[in-house]
C-alpha cells in the first residue's frame, strides 16, 4: 500500500501500488500539460465523508510506493482513467477501473 501526498497539508492518501503507478501516469500527464483537475477520494479510515482536492501543477505531489519494483502498467487502464477524467474533469479514486 503506497501513499499519495498532496501539498503536505493533510495525511497522505493510502493507495495500493498497482493503482498508484497508474495514477502517477495519469496525473503526471495532466499536470505536465498544465491541466488542473479535481480529485476525490473516501475520507480516511474511521471518518465519514469524502475529500476533494484541486490538483494544480504548482502544488507539490509526492507518490510513495511500498515496493521497489513498480507494478506492470496496463495501457488500457490508463486510457479508461484518462477518458473518465477528461469526460467529467474529476478523478474519483474509488471509481477507478
């Protein structure tokens, strides 16, 4: 289980390494193009609700993988994630294919 830390202002978001490697590509692509977007995920364990952040290229983003070996990247999964993100302008972590 890796971590995604955004702007260092909240606890890191726990994400499995397989999903995290795909998020790295999708988020990196959008931010490299200077395309901001919303990202939503369930609240931390033990808390109700959801969190949403405005992802912007100027805000620090840290991805921490538990494993030294990155999982294999599925190009079809990347395409599905990018299509969903581009269609609604929001990346919803619990809806990821």
